C-alpha cells in the first residue's frame, strides 16, 4: 500500500469516511443520512478535503485519496446491474451493444 503521508494526516476521520462512501458511488444525500450530518456538512467536508489534497473535482479527490493510501479502492463497483437489464446504449450488462461506425 502507498505511504499515507502527506495527505492522511491532513484529513479528519469524518472526511475519510465521506471519501470512502463517495468512492463507493453514494450521493451526498445518502452519505449525510449514513453519517448523521447535513448534506451541506458533507459537501463542506468534501471541499476542504479537496483543498487539502489539491484536487479540482470529486473524481480527482477520490483518485488522489486512493493513490496516496488514504482510502482503499472499493471493490465490486462494476457489474452492479442485473444480468438481464438493458443499458441505455442497447445490449445488456453482460453483452455489449452492437455499434456501427
């Protein structure tokens, strides 16, 4: 695992917990319910974490946190759909859509 310095010491336990949930794809609203804080508190903690890590977006914040060992990469993000559900581009979750170029 990469060294946690310098970022792990700059983030609070709450910010790290929020980052873990963001990395799992949760919305601010769901995170606020799970952690018992307001949605604006979640957003404020994400902004301060982004400033501390020099991240310009939510995506880069999560990627930086993973890269520097602040959080672990979540598993099981791909393939959450049921096998028979259709994607918006046609096809199913297990079968790519036919595309003509």
